[in-house]
C-alpha cells in the first residue's frame, strides 16, 4: 500500500530524573540509549520513505526502501507510548503532585504538537505530518498512564481487534478516507478517521509502547520474552495475512485494489508509487476481504499486529545491543544523536523538502537521501557535544516547564 509520512516521535529523550529510571549502575538504563538508537533508525527510515528511491526495485537498496515502508511510522507510534510512560513514571506511575505535573506536561506537549503539526501541514509538502495526530494520541492514552503492563497489553490487543472493524463500518459516514490534495485536512474527522494516521487504528501502537515501557527492560529474561513476542506478532500479522489472502475467496483481488487506491500518499509525486485520485477506493478496498491486508497503512488488524511486532523487536534489539556492544555504541553515535533530537530532525526534513522542492523530481536519486541522512547525522552529532537537547526539544522542555507551577 502507498506509504504516508513515517514521522518521528515529537519528544527528544527527557532528562534521567524525568524518565524515572534506576541508578546509572543498571546497564544502559540511566539514559535508555537504546531508545535513542531506535528513534534515530526511525528518523532515517522516514527519510528513506520520503526522499529515497522507489521501493520494490532489485537489490539491497530496494529491499531497505521497502522495509522502511509503514514500519518506521509504527515504530514512532510505539515510541510515543514510551514517551508518555517516561514522562509519567516508567515502571511506577507518578501520583499526587508529581502525577498532576506529569499529566500537565503531557497535555502541554500534545497541544504544542497539534499546533506545530497543523502549521507543517500548511506548507503543502507531499509529506503528511504526524505531529498533530501524535498530539491527539498523547491525549487519548493519557487516562491509561496508571495501568500496568498486562492491562495495557490487553487494551492494545482489544483496540487492534475492534478499531479497524469500526473504521470500516464508518467508511460510508466519514468519506472512505480519501484526500483530494496533498496537505488537505478536515479537523477532528481527519485526526480520528480519515487522515494519514487515524487515531481509531493507530492508538494501539501507542498503548503497546506504554506496555513495553512498564517492563523491567534491564532484565535479560524480559528482553528475551519481548523479542520472542515481537517475532510472534510479526509472524502472526504478516504470515496470517499472507495465508488469508490466498485462502479467502476474492481476498487477493480486494487487497490488490486497496493497495492501488490506498488512502493518502505522502511520498513525492514523482515517485513510482501510485498517487491519490478523487475516485480512489480508499483503505480496505470495496469488500470486507480487503481488511485481510497487512500492507503498510492498510489500517487492518493484521497490519497493526505485524508492525507492532517489528517495532517491539527493533526496540528490544537496540536496547540489548547498546548494553552488550560498547564498540557498536560508539559507531552508532551519529544515529543515537539524531534520535535524541527527533523533533528537530523531523521539522528539518519537512522544511527541507518544502524549500528544495524534491517532489518535482521524476525519480528520487539515492544521493538526495544520503544528503538528508548525512546532514542530520553531522548536525546532531556536533550539537550533542555542546547541548543535552536539540533546539526544538529544548523549547519543548521550557514550554512543559510550566507544569512545575502546579501546586
């Protein structure tokens, strides 16, 4: 299916005391550097989707471009759940005054993200900014911040099962989720139902991230279980879809039509991926069989399950690698640096696409992607040598500092 904006989480990592982490003696847990690495990988995955060569071509490059489709945005959404958990108390939710201040911080972040996302949408770039959706996700999951791992996991599973079916049932009411032009938005209807990241089907990613954040991520046994869970979810989602499409009569044709007319594209208009037209068939296709798809942004249950599994596996591997392989940690420093200022990196790439007009190119050459990746990696690495947070992350921190005035 056509990919939309794979966009980074809007928070840079919070200070250690805000993350509610144990003492630095616990391996890798003082800063959760593995999360920064996962964010950095997602940033570069987003760049691959938006300014990289077309996916599906032969060779390693084509494989990597295809791998980034949809999975980067799912990873960001899962990391959004981590952000909420880190702010409100990762292992032990904050209560009392600290809890009220933490809730206020999340609300302030959400409002800023929704405003910033709206502003970026007005640039008219072919990228569908996730920030406004991201802010809404924060607000929707905030009432769950005191729950533990098991309740959160159950809610995520239940929402993943019900949300896509409800969205399908609402298709005739909300317009089939077809946008007539890039950058167009229609307020709450877009954020909940018709946009590039409809809350009705994307919130399960965020809740799953909260559930993972509640785990004892320093324990090897827990990491192994998470990795196995990630693999199982990925196999269930993608493997289950593969079987269902081949076994259910008419499913293959329905999925093919859904992929050709999928929702809104955020890829450059010059890419080889299909663009949106007013008579687009929209998500799911015109039959219920289209809900068996696991393609990127299909908004189907199996797609959510598979992408969640990949995200959990990536996060787990990043956490383990940063603890076990000090040399890799040094080599990955530019990626980690980009992950610590993902909001800045995201806005940077939207503005750059807008100013450079890269969507006017018939084919996206590889050197454009390399230019984005290298420039962000260098800037982030240099910046991190002098500052703890990125430029926009610092401004966000100051804005949320208002929450400390709550008594």
